C-alpha cells in the first residue's frame, strides 16, 4: 500500500510540475502559489515545508531564477500571512482578502527578489504588470474559494453519512 | 510540554534560516548539482508543457483572429471557384472570357443575369442564395455559373431563394452526351454530335444518369449537357463516369461528375427571364 502511495505521490509531482509549467506558459499563472496557500495549516508542517523546498528549488532550476528564491518568497509571505491573520482572522468572512494579498505579493516579490538576487537591481514594475497581477490574484482567490467550498461539502457529506448511520 | 507547542505554532520561523542557507548554497557549485539533477528529470516534462502551452496559445491566437481567417478563407474559395471556372472554360474552350460578368454577357444576350451570393449549402442538395422576389427572381429560374448549370430556383422569398442543385432528389433533367473532344464554342449543329440522350436525377450523394442508349459508344469523361425544356438553354453539367456494362440491360446508366464541388460555391448567377 505504501509503495502505491509513494508511486502516486511521484506521479503527482510530475503532473503538478507539468500543469505549473503549462499554466505559466499560457496565462502566466502559478498553481504553485494556489496549492501552497491551500496546503498551509491543512497538512503537517514537515510535509508542507518539504513540498515548498522541493518545488521551490525545482521551479528555480527550471525557470532559471535564483536558487532559493521561491522558498524565500513563500517564507516571507507565510510570515506576512500570520501577521494578516491578526487583522483579518481566519474565521472572518473577509479571510479571502488575505489570500488575495498573499497571491498578489507572491508575483510581485518573485519578480523583485529574483531581480535582486540574480542581477542585484530593483525591477521596474509597470502598471500593466500590476493590473495583470491583480487579475491573477482575483482569479487565484476564486480558485481558493472553490477549493474551500469543495472541501467543506466533502466534509459535510462525510458527516451526513455518519448521522444517517445512527 | 511548552516547547513542542511553540515549535508547531511558529515552525515557519525556522524555515527562514533554511531559505537563507539555500540562497547561499545557490551561489556555490552546489547549484550545478541541483541544476543537473532536476534538469535531467524534469526537462522533458517542462519542454512538453511549454510546447503544449505554445500550441494552446497558437490556437487562442487563431481563434482570436478567426474573423480575418474566415475572410481569407472566403476569398480563397472565391479564387478556387474562379480557377474552376477557368478550368471549365478550357473544357468547353471559352478563351475570351475570364470574368464572370463577361461570361454572363456571352451566354444569352437577351437574358438578364443576376449575381447572387450563396448563403448556405444544405447537404440535401439545396443552396440558399441572397436574391429573391425583390430582385425579380421567380420559381423555375435557372442558376448558372459561367456555362455550367447549378440548379433551378425552387422557392422564392423576399430576399433569398432556395435553389435545388442537380444533387437534390427533387431534381431530374433531360441531358445529352457529347464527346469530350467536342468544341462547344464552335457553332456546330449539336444534334449531329449527340452520342446519346439520357435523364439525370439526384441522389444527394451523386448525380445518376439513366436511359442512355445501349448502342451509343460512350466513354468515361464524355460531356453531359442539360437540354431540358424547363432550362431552355444548353448548359454543361459535368462529365460521365462509371458507365454500366450490363449486356442484358436495354439501357445503360452511369454517374455524372459535376464540374463544381457544390458545397464550395460562393457566387452564382440567376438567369432572370
């Protein structure tokens, strides 16, 4: 059973990397950040940081960005997210604003940090790029809401089954 | 008891020094090791993903510019139709006519020809054209392209008409068969050149010709011309193929290969009386 699970995880890595590259190419849109924010505090920290480290370095290598850049951006954003939760709690109706900020800053910080780490210059961020990033943030936020709804409905249906058994 | 709780709650803080270490390692030769390892495994997937993405982008661009492609496609079809007309002109040796307008003047000078665009092709052997009652089109009017027969107007609306092609099951005409070498441009007495008479009828997929004389020396590629009282003039329909060879039969039959692919027609002329 463990072998099967391991095999499944390995295949998932390849599929996920394919999808990440594909969406990046077509829409300039990252699945990595969506998965990251959805996994945060939903899986054990050890698995979460393993995932961030592995995919972070993988993306750095394949996208020719500075090694450790993705990891660092996520680390900073996780820190920021924890701070944001102080103002907009996780249980709040406005919790998705945090998600939006997280994703929006991911794109901005990725560009900035890569430029700083690789070329030691601050990148010029144009209004067009900002607009695209806002759109990507909104879209990603929509996906996160959808994922939450699906997870919630799955949980409810499991709970409902339990009641019916009684 | 307190330490594990703190560790769990602020574990992300421990991750920051790890990131710094990785960044620093990136400036060492360790980066090359990482690069080789990951590239070896993931480069093919990355390339496939990018190629797939590129294809999707190409399709996206194609879809975005689809209106211009349609225009281009239509103009190309017009060009194909024009070339086919030129080809048919060669068959029947219309040397002096290149443009459709010129052809219409040539055909029957006492007739008026109305240019019409094909709006729709129906797989049942009908076309809808963009001229109708307002343009004095009447039921039974002949629709042609150059010297080639396209069909007859079957139903007339205000601004459009339904034309039954020879492919339609509702179409049947009397025809004559001439040798493929006959020069139709010369003013010959056609009756002396007729190999056989026959009747064509549509079967949606093809045009069948029947009642051909059993004694006629018919050959594949002979010209099939419509000579029907309802059409009032002689028009080229196509060439004869698949001639039956049944000696027991009292007549022969075959298939007419139209000189046009009707589904590609864009412009036709209605002969208005």
